[in-house]
């Protein structure tokens, strides 16, 4: 059927989207479908937000965490189904809206499994206990004789289906958490293996719904020209040329943020149009005079030189054991090296986007957000309304890596929707994304070690200067204990004298967290320096790691030389620093790669604990036809404790290798005059298919310990393993990233 | 008015002839399977077929599609069971999934011209398609599986410790 413009509403297509019902996908295309997709009808059993057993026996499970490629939608619902006794193949999965009753929804810090493992099982076990109680009445049998599996409650071979129990169970009082018992882990028969990828089919057929795929009737698309320098202001602007572009409806000046920046709208001028292309063209036609402000002097190369000076002076003590300075003075040999890693950008393939509709004092948002509750808080703040007047539906996230836990793009959309009295989609272009990111901290470190006459390491001193995330929220200018636990204060070292110091590094851009965060550069420096020590000592790199990390043991705070350790918000006695686990992944990676028989191959190794998970990586590098460095094979061993979905854990590790390679080869957002010099994938480069290793081998080392993180810990050891392999190939030591700046890739 | 065929259906579009095919598909026709990633033909997320050739729809004006046929991910196979789509599911290729429509459309054009590609052919063909999640080794393996080729040695392996 021919379609003409007459049939369009406001130039944006709506009708097909409006009729699509998204029962099994993240929440909907419009208000109608979002309501259709509301998780749980009233009948049946619904003891909490996570589980609903319908009168027809249909089990519906809410995934309250955001899906960004880590596979959380293919994993958490299976855990819940398994604890409940439902067949995971038959469950219906709905995406949870932002709702405090879920508890924490901030999909960040590699915490979805490790922080929710027991709580989600408890939610499921509550439902199971009620189904069993209802069955006990019907069967006239004691509950202790009954079990739940395959969507039914069983007494021996006799069973009653969940369908026949749900309504009765739904009328029983919900037991308190203390009165609910979990199954033994051995009864979780669907977990701890490769699980099906529930979103694969919608993704490969184009029906999966990401942020920008949501369209509301009457919606305008906004593209915003933000201040080129953080803190810059609009001095004046001329909207006339923008308004002359066909499709452009409005030009609006955005509110001016005040430091600290937090997640406030960035300021600037928005162009709103009835389609994205018109909004982009309209923005290009805008004329704006900027008052750039004090950050317009920021030059990242000059700043790196400042940091280099700073780390050559004593900093504030962050960790201290023994007497490093005396040991250094009496050393037979001192080894010292300085490392630098620039700001890094997130560049998820889906640039930030959010759809907001403000109406009658309420604001409803659809967004690919990692943190819907924080998005609601920010919307409420920017609009001056109560949080209970806000709604946040979570779509699929087209990559996030920490960028989408910042609510800036949501608060921009919310503010604009109220301003123009229409639904608004704020669309970041790729240039906006690269230039207006919450970059990972820039970092310089100085590492210094003392060797005795026998080549034993007697002292280790690590000075780190990083522009902290706190700068974005409080104006902080140096690292906190929480920052330094990422590879400085938690680094196990069997060395008698150890000291770490933090130095000042005020930020001139918005700084945020990027997948594995400060671990990226702390592991790069420590992992590279350990290899430098191996060569200085004339010891094989694997043996050297074993000697520096020391024998298998639980590392105490006293040994670390710290009063306390945040330990990723986990009790140290539950998830201690265990060098035995570190040793096991090193040995596994070394064995897989035949590291010790590497004759003729250039291999580098590095190992790092982050997010409670232990990872060792071995990288093989070669020269390609042009004489440049290429990574041809990678072996990675990880111990993340209990892993519910081994397939998604493996895919996360594979992806982490490529992510780490991108940082090592090309990562670096640089600023001149306070303006980010990069703008798109031509100058913020990523690894492409021809550069991907021939093979990535991933091995899980099973320790049987409680679940640890999976999404981030694969990243940190990659860059140092690459640098160490380059040393093995060329004899050249890489102390600054990215490699492209040295001209070797 | 621009007359064209999209996924086998005829349309007359009254839009700015300079509007890129991407935005005509997404904003005008409501076909959101094709993704915006860069707007500069640098990432391949927007890849569609114009007749039998792949184009970066973010940089190709709709006027170029006049009288021609556009195929998007939604129209690659009526059942969603193109051998590439099957292989992508079998090997659990996607992570976030945002780039995968572009990867599959590029790979589909490759296999249509070259049913038994070498590793180098696959790498060359897909060099313009970025994946930030890093699914490249699985994409290689899935293209080979769809082509009926042995997957070693690109397949990522799992070994138990």
C-alpha cells in the first residue's frame, strides 16, 4: 500500500509502533503498550514484584536490572524460575520499570548477580513456599514432604500443577523473609551452565526495542548543541536559520548547569523537529556565541606533564606497611617507571537517547538507562516535582559501559518536554557522545621498587594521580579510599615494605566511571611494572607473578597496610583477597597458552582481581604485513565464584578482551582549549574485525565461592598483557597508552 | 515524491530528497531495526541493501533509492530464519545487539556474492562494522557456520579449570 506524507502524524511514524504489544520485551513503544506490558495481573499468586504465577499457571518474572549485553535478562529470570520450581523455557520475562520496591536497580559495578543472588532466590522461594502450602492443604500432606519443580508441586510421583495452586496460594499470608528457606544449591538444576540467549531472535530480526526505537504520538526530536567546554555558557544565539529548516518546530535555550555538574542538563541550545534529520540540520544552522569559562584553558597534554611532576613528589598516604623509603635508600637496585593513561570515552554503539512526556505535573520516560531510579530522581529534581510523579521504563540498552548510569540525557528530555509541552526524544549524535561524555579519569602513576642483592623485591611504592569521579559530584580533586581499592590498596603483594600515595589531580571535564574504571590504569601500571621487575630480576614472568603475589593465603588488612577496605561493598570475610585463587587463574592461563614453552612466540601475561573476580590473561602479539603490532591470540582464565550463566560470562570475557584492546590501541580522549579533540569513530577509534584476535580462549576456574562480578573484571589485565607481549616481541617498554600514539599499531 | 520499494512493499515518500535513507526508514516508515550509530558511514550499524549492494543508510540520501529496492533487517527473511540469523542465534553472537543488524546485512551481501568466504574475505567485508561489545570472533564463526564452513580456528573456546 503506498504511503504518503498525509498519513503521518507530525512527520514521525507512530501507528505501527502504537499497535505493537511488547509482552516479552523491555517496556513499550508508547503508553498503551507500556501498560499492556505491565508485569502482573491481580489474580493468581504475586507475593512480590519479581514473581507472578497466573491462574493459568503462566509464570511471569520481572527482570529488574538493565540489559546492556551482559545477558542479565537471560540469567536472573532463570535463577528465579529455578528457585521457584518453574521451567525456565516457559516463563514470560518482563522488564521492570524503575521502582524502589525492587531495591537497588543500578546496573553497574558488576553487581547484578553477586549483590542479588540471595535476595532474588528469597523472592522466588517465598512464592514456592506458598505454592507448597496450598498443595499441602489439597493433598492433606505435610509441607515438608512436598517439592516444587517443573511448574508443579510433587508428593512423590503425585503432582498438582502451579495452575491449580496459584489462586489458593495467592490468598495465603506472605511469609516474612526469615521464615523462607532457600533450596540447597544442588537443587538449582537449570543454573551454573550455558543458558539460552532470550533476546537473540528479536535482535537478529530487528524487532528488539532500544531507546531510540520508542516513538510517541506528537513527539518532537531534540538535538542539542551543548557548550563545547564544560561549564561554558550561551552568551547569545540566533535561531533563525535553524527555524528555516523544513521540519524544525522550535529552538529552545537549555537551563545552565552549575558546578558540581552531577547529572544536570549540559546547557546549550536545543533544536526540536518532527524528525531526527531535520533536528540535526537545524542544529548545524544554529549560530551561538559562547562564554567558554575557566575550563577553556584545559590542555590534556600539558595536564599530563603536570601530573608527571605531581607524582614525583610525595602524596597523601593511602597504604603503608614497613618502611619503603628506608628500603629504597638501602636497595642494591631501584627500578622505577612512570605510566600514563588518558581520559577514555564510553562510546556505546547506541548513543545516549531518552524519550520524555511531561503532562499534568507528571513525567514519564523511556530510556536505555542503567539506573532507572536515579533517572527518576534526576527528572524530579530538574522538574521540581516529587519522585512519585515520575515513571521510568527501561528499554534494551545498545551498550552502556557506565555511560548510561548517568541521567543527564534523561533530565534533558524531561526538562524539554515540559518546556515545549510535547513528548520529546533527546538524541545524542555520535559527535555529542564523544564530546560530551563523563570520561574515565586521566591517570599518571609512578612505581618504584627496591631489589636486594639477590634480586628479591624489598619495597614497592605506587603513587597515583587520578582525576576522581568525585570531581563531578563534589568537586573533589583526589582519589578516595573507594577509588583506590581499585587496584592500589587491594593489590596483594608479598613484599615487606609497601606504600601507596595519592596525589592531587583536579578535573576539567566531567569524569565518570567506565567499565572497570580505575582498575584500567591501575592494572596497566602494576601489571606492566611487575613484568619490568621480572626482567630486572631475570625471572620468568609467571614465576615472578607467583613470587610477587606470594603463596596462597587470605590477605589481611594488616598485610595490605590499610585500616579498612571497601571491597566492592562486600564483607571482607565473605569475599576475602585470596592469593590462591589468583594463582589458580594465572596457572590456568599459563597452561592454556603453553606460556613456558613460548619459544618463538611473543607472549605477555597479567593478572588482576577486581569486582571480587580473579582474571589472568595471556596475549600473543605478532607483526602484521605492515610491520605493525597485532594481537593474534588471547587466553583468559577467570574465577568469578559461582556463575549462573556460563555462556554469558564467557561472552563477557571475550568482549572484555576486545574492549581492553581498544583502550590499549586507540583509547584516548584529548582536550585542547577545553574542547574534546575527537568527534566520531574516525578519531575515537575502536578495534575492528580484521584486528580481532584469531582466537580468544576463555576458561572458567571453578572455586565454588559465592558469585563475584563478571561484566568488568575481564578488562583490566588486557592492556598490560598486550604491553608485556610487545616487550617480548620488540624489547620496547610501553608506559603510555594508547599504542597508536607511539606509532606501533 | 520519491517512489521506492522497501522490503518488497511500494512506497511514495514526500520527504526532503537529501534525507538519508536511515531517517526515512526509522522516522517516516517506522522501520527501527536499522540503527543510527555515527552518521558518517564509520560504524556500519545502519547498513541496508540498496538493490543487492550494501549501503550506509546514514549517509545515502533517499533520492538515491528512487525507483530502487531497499532491504532492511526486517525484510532479510520472511520468517527471520535466514542462515545468518540462525547461526547468530545458535552461537549466541549478540551482546547488546545494537550493531548486529548492520553486521548481518553486511554478511548477507558477502555470502550472496561469495558463498564460501575465507577468513580474510570475512574480515575485509566486515571491517566497516564496529561492535563495541566485542563479538567479532563469534561473528566470524557465525558467518562460517551460515556458509557451511568449518568454524575453527576462530571459535572462542570454553575450557573448564
